[in-house]
């Protein structure tokens, strides 16, 4: 996995490359650099950075230099399950000062007119809460069109378009702060 050297702590990124694709005009490497810069510009970045992308194997060649965990194209549930498992497994192996950045699409479970799968939202919510209790820092980045049911256990949320371009734009939903969260 690509690494960015710095202080003694580390920041680990888990990136759903299908639901949060590389923006037009950028390469995966530029987005990776921009994500590190965005965190550094906000005083949130410390130490070594590692990233793992999650998506279809065909996307791996577009993300040269970024480790990929492959799943069938369009299989959001499998990607999200892999991200959740890798997130928890990585936390077990990491010191408590580690920062985790979850870059996810809509995790509310909404899909058309079907009832939402609230279990998926609960799984991420519980995992993020557990990590905070263990003194880990967890950030969330989502696209503009993601459900407004963001994780309450994640105090800092980013718009994917801002994080990928290293901008400090606010994630404003209905022009107000949610649950006292810090919005970037």
C-alpha cells in the first residue's frame, strides 16, 4: 500500500472507489495526494498514510499504486462488508493514535423504493463508536448525494468532492450542523 512518511502516528484510508470515484480531470494518485493535503491543511494529519481501495478488479488498473480489495462491479453490499471487516481488523493491529478515514457512498441501505437496510448503517455506526471509545479517530467522507443519515459516531465528516480536491468546503446538509458534528 502507498505510504506517506511523517510523524509516529498513522492515518489509514478505506476508499470505496465505485461509490466515490476519481473526479473528472484527476488521477487516482492526484486524489490520494489531495486527501493527505486536505487532512494536513486542517491539522488532522499525522504520520504515515496508507490507503486501500475497494471495487471491481477492472478499476485496479485505473488506481495504479493503490492497493485494491476487489469485489464484483456494482456489488455495494460486498464492498461495504469488506470495508467494515478491514476497518475492524486494522484497528486490532493498530495503536490507539491511528486515524481512520472511511470514504463511502450511501450506507443508509436505501435502494429505490425498498425499505432501507438499517443494519448496514448500524454496523458502521457501532464500529465507529467502538473505535472512538478505544481512542481512535474516525473521519467519514461521502458524496453529495448520500443519505442524510450520516454516522452520529463520526464527529468529522467531509464531502467527497472537497476531500478529493483538497478543499476545506463544509458538508452542509440543509445549511445546518448535524448533531453538533464538526463539518469540513
